[in-house]
C-alpha cells in the first residue's frame, strides 16, 4: 500500500526530467569552469580596452559569480544568485565593441584551459542573448 501511495504521488507530481548537463561535464564541472574564470578575470582587469570597467572589482568575487552563472547555464548544480545582467551593467555605458572585447578574452581563456571549440561555442550561444541587457550605447 505504501508503495502504491508513493507511486501515485510521483505520478501526480508530473514527470521529472534531468537537466542536460553535458556542457557542464564537457567543461570539467564546477572546477573546470572556475579554472576558466580564474584565467579570464585577470585578463579582463589587464585589458587596455575594457580593464577600466573592472578596475574596482574584487577579482575573487567576480570569478565566483561568473563560475556560478556559467555553471548554472551549462546545466550544472550551481545557482547564480547575483543581479540580472541589466541591473549589473546599468549606466556603465558598455558598447558593442566592449562586449566583443570581453568575448574575445573569454575565448582566449577557454582555449588556454583546453575547452574544446564546439563546447566554447555552446557556452557562447548561451551567453550571447545577454548582450541585449548589457550593451547600452549602440
């Protein structure tokens, strides 16, 4: 009887589907994502084109937030709890060229950490829609 009740409860709750975590796994899980972010954030801060946006940013905190965000996007168990992209970048004056520079630096970090090109593109496809909320000056 107990088994029947548990089975019925599961059926009534609706189907459950495992999230596709193939990208998360391809990146080496949270550890792999963090390794890319630990390479990426110093590149951001040092870049002559966009480094000024990150001059006062706590590198460790930023790497942690980016790790959580990419981990979640990739289907991993992490949960990003930071601000949405529109709020985080409000009134910063981010231009398309700035956004493109950031993507270029991310690609360099992904390559430096051995992320396969196809998996780089899968992540970039997940991140690309954010440009609408980040870019102010067109």
